[in-house]
């Protein structure tokens, strides 16, 4: 069984636009992966069609069966994390091992206050 881990520096999950996200990723696979990719994404959840935006990726070339690597992303100015009655917008850092469907994700919050914006309140 493959193990994929994401560790954010200081365990921080609340960020402001243009802030830097840093941390380490760690993987241990039963077979050598062809590709390990770390993604900074936002996505919507709720009624209607779900949207996803890939903001940045880091591809770890020539991955070994197990390894630990450092990473850093700079957040864009938006969109902000929010929750409404019909739809929410969430951010995440996602680690993917290919081939296969091995994936892990840590949700983060991105807004000027670092807190999720609650619509309709």
C-alpha cells in the first residue's frame, strides 16, 4: 500500500493572498512511481457544476520508491475561500503519485483575514 503525506510548515492552514506556503512531502510506494506531482488547487463544492482551478504544480522528477522533498508555493490574489448556501470555494495542496489513483490532500483557507468568508451572514 502506498503512503503519501503532506506536511505544511508549522501546521499552518490559514493563509492570505500572495503569502507563501511551504512544507515537505513524503511518499513511500510499493513500486517506483512514474511521476509524483504536488498541486496547488482551488475547487467548488455544492449545487450545480463543480469547477476546479490548478494554480501551480511541482513535478518531482525521477522519483524513488520513497523520498521526502521540500516545497514552496506563492498564493495568487484570489479567489478567496468562501461558503454559501449553494456553493463553497475551497483551496488545497494535493500530492499525486502516478500511475494509479494515489492521492492525498490538505485543505487550506485563503482570504485577506485568513478565515473562510461566510456568505449571507
